[in-house]
C-alpha cells in the first residue's frame, strides 16, 4: 500500500489540495472497470456500497458541472464585453476532452487510476477520455471535500494558459473544416465510422473524413470526438497542401 499511498500524495501535491476525506480521492481515481468484477458484493441492507465498489462516475457527473460553472464565471470576468455567441465556443473548447486530457496527464492521473487487471492490456488508462473523466471526477471530489474555492483555484491555475491563448473564439474542428471546404467551392466533408472496438465502458471509435481529395482519421472514446479528431487531422493536411502550393509558386 505504501506505493499507492505515495501516488495519492503526489496527486494531491499536483492538485494543490490535501483531501480531508481520502475516500473521495480514491473514488475519483477508480475506473468503473475496477469495480465491475466486485458487483457481486452486496452492501448490508439499509447500508451503502463499500468504497472499493464505487467508481468515479458520480463524481465525474458532479465535476462536469463544477468545471462548467467555474469556466463560465471566469470567461465573464475575462471577456466582459463579449456576447454569448462568442463565449459559448470558448467555453465548449475549455471544458472539452481535448482540454481536460493534457491537464490530467500533467497531473499524473493515468498512473494513479485503479483499473481492472484484464483491462490493463488494452492500455485503458492512457485513453484521453478516461483521463479526462477522472479529471472531472477529481474536481467533483474537491468540491465535495472543501467547497468551490479550492476547485476554482485549481481551474484557474491549470487552465490559465489555455484560456489566455484564446485570442479569438475558437471553432470546433468539424465546423472549421466545413467552412474551409465550402469557401473553396468543394463538396461537404463525408464522415465514415471505420470501426468500434474495446469494452462498452471504454470503446474506441475510428472515424475517417474525406474532402477535396484528401482524408483524415481520428480515434477516440466517442464517435463525436473521433469525428472531431478526424476533422482536425484533415484540416492540418489541407493547410499543409495550401502552403506547399504557395511555395511552388
């Protein structure tokens, strides 16, 4: 247990928060695969489930709302004259999986997750959606442990660079790709789901998108996110092609 305790200490140090209720921290770092094999263990009548049979899904639900509120509050402060139509894309980008996963990685969440042994071979702990979900669960755990202020401090520390780098409101990759090809008189991008693999609690979607004679692929834990990753890949390819054309001229 010493090694595990050291890992939890390192996570708390990275978060800048020492949990008064350590069970919240452990629950936030428990993937549902780690409890699925224990479902046969029933709680005493009128009691609650043992801590090791509770995954981080409920805390993730809470953390998603905490992050959404804190980010909306911060954006209103940071951009006092910007209309809702511009704040919305900023908010969506900052609370997205693409924003959460790198922050979770910087904190070291992947190595601290409790995951079923039979899922380790699938390398589930390294998936962006798994790490992002755990990051939200930790925010929910911090809120329940000590209130909104420590959660606010964490968000403003870890998301600062992302928020300040948004000089203009971002566009989601699918919208950006669509506008790119339409502006050049081309047909709309076509998306195709190539495969769906993995267990139900941690699926892996592979999606391809094609436009203007080029294609891109994306892999993620949801079809929507995989489409977004594919659109991003194709946009990069199309933009590189434009630069190459200019260079040849």
